[in-house]
């Protein structure tokens, strides 16, 4: 029987190397990354330069996050090799298909061989990753805000747009054909996502109707409206966890909220004294190898990170945080988050250290817009 290693623990790099040399277990790397992320006080940052305008959308590739795709106001879709980009060893690849206006959303298919991009020019472009060529163009009637590829069929994707419709497309059909309409509201849909385990289910975030769950077999009528008596809240982002059992949603002027899949009432609401969500469009996501964290951006230009309590009786409001900057993307084995700044760069954050460092933000001007007002969510549990 092997004696436990003395000295540095698994949060220390030396301790990890000692354990790996003695035990040689592949799971040690995952456990090491998990403990480092859980114990760090801040996140390492590096700026990745490439765009000429605001970066509005980023997406990690599936199965490890080897690639990152980004798009923004310069209308270009850039493909980054993450290891090379972090160490500034390579420039991004510009995909040949270029939008006519701002890009708002991106998505990889399951094999990471194709990328979907949508934006203000009322179209979705399908790109070939290896050759950079445009494979197809799918025209919409208004700006496209959200994209999601079916987890079981790479030829099927969903789009949400400003015209209040959620459409299901099949890339094998003629691009001028009529897509399947899952939802049709007078107000804009800002986000859509397939359930990764139950692909017949989709979640949406609507600017006036809030967060909803839909079944592709029963179009035009949602299965569930999340939020209880306050379900008609302006929502801008929604995400499933990898198991498809939980929904994370972001509502205007309110902090992120977590729902169990089949429960109208929230399990937890995540807040902090410095967190504020009023002036700009933002997104939220799960993070960590077990989806044990949630993240969202704030109007103070910081990224806030909360750990989901294991105890369901822990109380609804969770107030711990970690921080820095704006739009978040995350994929499976990358224990990382990404930040969008309203300038010509975007930043990648990795949990590499446990030092307590505070990044100073340069001064920025906030441009306020008219928002839908509603009452704050009460601190009650399901």
C-alpha cells in the first residue's frame, strides 16, 4: 500500500508533480485543475489581439476547447488555436465568409469542423473550419441574436432573432426553404439553447416573456415559464448545464438565477454588492469540469464567479464572488472563462495562480438605454 505524499498538497504544482510521478493516474490532472480553481484568489489574464472593433461573441470548441472562434463589430469571424494564442505564437485565421454588419453569436458543430455565425445583417453563415470557405447562408427577417446546434445532429441548428421567432433549420434543405418555427412572440428572443441530453427540449430567453422551456414536438407554446409569479421578466441569456438538468438565466437589472429543469421557481440567485446588470447586453454560463461554478459579467466591467452550493438547504441567495470582465464562454475541460471588453481586444482568463491581485480598469463611458422595468425576485425557494 502506497503511503500518502507529504509536503505540498494538490493545489501546489510541486505537489501535483510528486503525486503524478508516484501514482501516474490520469485523473490527477483533472483533480489538480479543480483544486487550483477552487482555491485561487484571482484569475490569470492575457490579451489576445486581432479584431478591429468590439468583440461581441466568442465560443470554445467542443471536447477540450482547443479552438476559439470570435466575432464582433468588424464583421469578421476569427479562429484561434488556444495554446498558440495564449503564448502569442500564432495569429488567428480569418474565415472567408464576412458579415455585412455586427456579429452577435457563434456556434461550433459537435465535430468542430463547421462554425455558424449570426448577426445584425439578418443572416447566418455556415463556415468550413479547415478550408475557411463559406458553405451556406441562411437568411432571416431580422437580426440574429442566438445560435445553438443540435447535440445529436450537426445538420440541425436553432436561431433566435429580433423578430420574435425561434427557427429550427436543416442545412441539408435548400437555404431558401421555409424553416420550422418553434416560437413566435411580438418581442425579441435574445438566446436559445438545445438541451445537451434531451435534444427535443430547448430553452429561450425573451426580452419581455422571460425564460421558457420548449418541446420541438409542441411548437408555438412553451412547456414551462420560469420565474413563478414573476415569469414575465426581460431575459437576455440562458444556458443548460452539461447534464441538461439545470438552467442558468440572466435577466435585465437582476443577478443570475439557477433553476432545476422542471421547476418554475429558482433554486439559487447569485448576487454581490458590486454586481450590477442594467446598461448592456450580457451573457452567463456554467464553468468547471463539473459545472460547479456560474459566471456573469457586470456593468462595473468585472467578471463575477460564484460556486453553486452543494446543499440545497443553503439558502437561495449566494453572495461569494471572483472577478473580471464582461462576456463569458466556457467549454468542458478548459477550466477558464473568456472576457469581452468594449475595445479592440478580448482577454482570456486561466486559473493559474493563487495570488491576490486586483486588476485596475481603465475609465470607460457607459451609454444607458431604455429598459423594461419589473419587480425584484423575492428570496423564496422552491
